[in-house]
């Protein structure tokens, strides 16, 4: 009987500790006191300079390709690659934290059930 109660209290404290650790880590990450774990990384990309783009023959490039090129440049200026990777890493961390909080609540719930019996 006391073994069940002891295991119940242990599970309750483990679950609450998991929840508090997840919330504390998230607080530190979102207040920039800790770095975001890198799940997504940017590979080094070879970017064309404007000089090489200007050196292309205008005759061989269609108007559609020129518009696509200009549009891609504008999108790169609006959303830099570093911003997108940081955003994806924060989203991944938020999902992981949600899973940890859910797991901690389930473990605590098992502990509460054992203590009540």
C-alpha cells in the first residue's frame, strides 16, 4: 500500500518537474536569455551577384524569367533566410514544449491516481 503511494507521489513530482522545466526553458528562449535549439539549418547557398545577372544577355531571357527573378529578389529582401530558419526553430520548440507539457500532465495524472487508491 505505501509503495503505491510512494510511487504516486514520485510520479506526481516528476510530472510537475517536467512541466516546470519546459515552461522555464521556453521562457528563457523567448526572452532571448538562451539560444533556440537548431532543428533547421541553412546550407550555404551560392548567390548570384547583380553584376552576373546584368551580364546575361537580355535577348535570351524572356520577360517572364526577368519577372520571376525580380520577384524572388523582393521576397528575399522581405523574408531573409535567417529569419525563416529562426521562425521554424521557434515553431519546432513550441511543438516540443507542448508535447512535454502534455506528457508531464499525463505522468502527474497517473501519480494522482496512485495516491488516491
